C-alpha cells in the first residue's frame, strides 16, 4: 500500500526510518492521521456530532455538505460526493448516520484512487526528475527527503541546484547532499538550464540511477519565468532524449483551491506528470486533494507523495484508502 516507487516492475517498500534502539516509532498510518489532524478537525469537528444523530435527514446532509466545503474539498468534488452518497443511502437503505462514515470513506477512496500511482523507475538510467513549484511550497525540502529515500533503497542519486536565483536554496540542497553522501551540481548565479545540462552529463558519465533537478520558484503569472522553466525542460530533453522522465509539481496545501490554478499553469508549461502536496499537517485545507482529483477527472495527475510533517519519514507515498480513513476516522466522545 505504501510503495515509494517501482523498479523493474516491482514496488519498493518505504525505508525503515533511523531511530534509537528500543524507540517506538509511529506507524505510517499513525503519522498520516496526525498529519491530517487539522483537516480532520475541520471536517470531523462537525461530523462527530452529525454521525451521532438519531437518523439521516436533509438537515444532516446539508451540514455534511458544508463541512466538506469548509475543508476545501471544492464545489465539484463535494457535489459528486453528496450525489453519490444520496444514491448510496437510497440503494443500501441507510438509516443510521454512523453508516455514512463508511460510505464516505469508500466514495472518497474511489475518487482519489486514480491518483495513487508510485514512481516507475524501471529501464531508465539516469532517471531524471524535474521539480517545479512556487516560492515557499517546500520544493527543496521535498527534494532532500526524496533523495534520502532513494539513497536508502540503494539507488545512486545526483542533485542539480537549478535554482540559481536563491542562494539559500542552493545551500540548503548542499546540506542535504552532505548529510546523505549525495553530490550536488551547482554554481553561483549563471544560467539554470546550463547547470541542469551539466548535471545530466555528469549523471550519465558516472552511471547515476536518479538525477533530481531543482528549479527556482516562480508564480504562474510570471510568464517570462514560466518560459524559462520550459527552456530547462527542453535542455534536459536535448541532453538525454526522453528526459525528463518525471515532472513533479510541489503544491502547498495551505493555499487550498489556488493549487488548481497552479497545476493548470505549470501543466501547460511543462506537462506535469506527478504531484507532491506538502504541509498537510499545518492546514485545515487537506480536502483540496479531492478537489484536484475531481477537477482533472478522467486524467488526474499522479499524487506521488504527501508531506504530513517535518521529519524525514513524514514525506509519505500517497494511499487513497489511508488518506480517506485518516480524514473520516471516528472522533472521541466529548467529555
């Protein structure tokens, strides 16, 4: 359920985190539940009362709909969930409000399932991952954590510091590299495309398994910068035909529905193949993942990873079922 990536047609399990002997480490599901606490409170704070009512009626369903909207599930996804839930109530003759919890988990899982697709690293060496996003979305940190996971699975990794505008990003990437024995191709200032080109050549010469290229943060409205990032992608393709093999867009869950506009703009410029949604632990807007799924129904992007905390192992592979269960789990009885 929690495979980080595929290699040779098989799914690799997530690494065991480094911990002190005898230390009890929370399970992946426990960390996911903890990371979604604010969103669950936004939804569940109201649902806990709704599910304890005597019967299902129209007032209950309207309150449920409001709760979903307040968690940034979005209009389209909320309408789909509520319509499907009403059909489930009629079909299965549901009467007890508590039974709605199970139905909601199943429906949300169905909505999100097409986004649950791990990276497939098979038969490409170097496998080139290009990472994009706006300033402050958590790009560099996500790159560092992903590199650590890949390295722990025995893959050789090289990082390209393609954010030549922000010295802090370059230094942060170097820190991740030094901490984990991963080389970083970087230069002060200069052309980002040239840095990434050099990194591709270095990865090929050294027989590196995975190259991860960082890029400078930019807003979708900055058209000249969007063209620049498209140029970086073209340069990668020239240096390695078929590359980049993955274009990851990092989205900050805190911005809620604005993630939809960012996805549309970056997809138009780059052809986004996968997402990382970060900072789910710091927001009550975690329902936005459902909004993304419904807005791109038929061809939703793969949600490769979600960030539910600051620790290394809080970058988790996305599981639709686990996400839905963590969102709608039972709330404790009030005291």
